């Protein structure tokens, strides 16, 4: 959990981001990732955590977007997977994970009629994804047409991982969605979808993140300058929570009062001790090798990871970390997973 003195989320601006699309013939894509507790990296490179247990639209069409329509909504539900109080709206000392996910595909040329409503139950993620509108369980390896224009998605299941590759008649019409419990990854073709997608994955317009936290009316809800300070001012945290609330999957969801957060000396001390331990953990994982990512440097990734690691550990130990840095305890589990699964597998060559 991004702990920030019991504040519910961290935001950092990063260098921005186009990646090779998973289908190498499709050119470059924006990529959004939500993983672990959950750390969210938007399409344009804003890094933050969102720690309230509601269901949010990670990707949805921007009403103000000037470009091509987004033919699907991605809704992901957060649930308490740590030691906190479920549903707490104040400054929670808890860890949230991405649980159930639903994808709704639309026929955009027919009044945005829903044609598939696909759900994945994180507690039964080895089961096939279910279309609740018509066909029931999807079949891995099958392609499904979701509109009159013949645009399709290919569904591939690999254990508890569910992948959807979206193709259209336009050669640039491409998206890729991958989900396994706790992890959501979305790629959108820059050539087709730039300027069209909003939600917790941010307003995708390749501007480096200056307007990512934009609500459905097009209003920027947070001054990006305010996102670069640590600790983030509680008033800014409230603004970010308000941004997320504009993308609730069910707008009728009751929302509690905004938190009023204070930094205690114990929290500050824990954060400093945890940073030292996290640096040791990083050095143990990466003892050699070569950093491969051409877009974000190793130092930039490390700076983001370090804050996430330290705040996770303080949340897991209730600010009671010791100088002994016991890496065998569960307190470092989220941080180690993020370092190994993200940095080592994707960006590092040993």
C-alpha cells in the first residue's frame, strides 16, 4: 500500500511512455498497469495508488475526446487484501488489490449497445471468463465479433490469466487487455486511440501526464505540480480521490467523507527505516546485469519502486519495522513481487 502518512495514494510523474504493442505488427501502444496493492501507471506515465474499495472504470471513452471511439469499458473492483478495514474512507492503513474485473464491449455504431458483458471472478480465476449477456463461458482461442462492423476480440486463457486482443478493419484498430488476480494491464494503439480514453488509466494523449487526472467533463482535477511533492498534501489527496470517484462503475455508490490525514513521528520514522531496508532488498535482487528499458531508466524505476516498497512495509507492519530488515517476513512480499515481476522480467537482463 502506498502509505504516505496514512494517505490513500501516491502520485509521481514519470517519463512518458509508448511501448511496442503485444502484437508486434501493430506498432506502438500506450500501456496502463495496475498491480499489487494496486500501484497504477497511466498510459501517459503518472504513477499513483488508489486505496478505497470501490469498483472503478480503468478505461472508458472520454466524452470530450476528439478521436476514435473506445469500444469497451474496463471495470475493476478493489478489495481489502491486507490488514485494514474494508470500506474505510478515512486514511486507511490497509492494502487494496484488484479483484473482480468486467469488460463491456459495445456496438458503437448502434447507439453504444452492449454486445458482450464479460466478468472474471478473482476467486475462481481458473474458470473461463463469462459473458453474462448471451453465450456464457468463453472458449480460449476463439475470436468473437462484437459489432456490426465485424470488429473482434480474441480470447486466450492461460491458467488464471485472461487475455483479450481487440482487432478491427482499420489496421490501427488494436487493444490488448490482460488480467490475472491482482494485476491488470491494458495496451491501446497510439495511432487509433490517442485522445479517446479516460478513467483511472488516465487521459491518454501522449502529453507526459500533465492532464491525466481529468474527469469526464474534461476538467483537470489536480494540478500536476502538486503531484511531485512528498508527502502529498492531504487536500491534494482529496482531489485525487474525487477524480477516482468520477469514474465509479456504479455512480450511485455511496461515498464516505473525505479523509483528514496527519503525519505522526512514528510514521515518519518507519518510512525512513523502511527505505533503508528496501534499498538492501533491491541490491540483493539485482546484483548484476543490464537494464534494457529504453524509455524509463533504472534510477527512475527504482525511485518509484522505493517509495512503494517503504510505504507497503509500513502498512504491513503497522509502522513497527525494525532495523533488522527481515526479508523473510511477509511485509516485503508486495515490494519483492513488483521488483521481480516488473523490473527483472521486463526490463533487466542478467
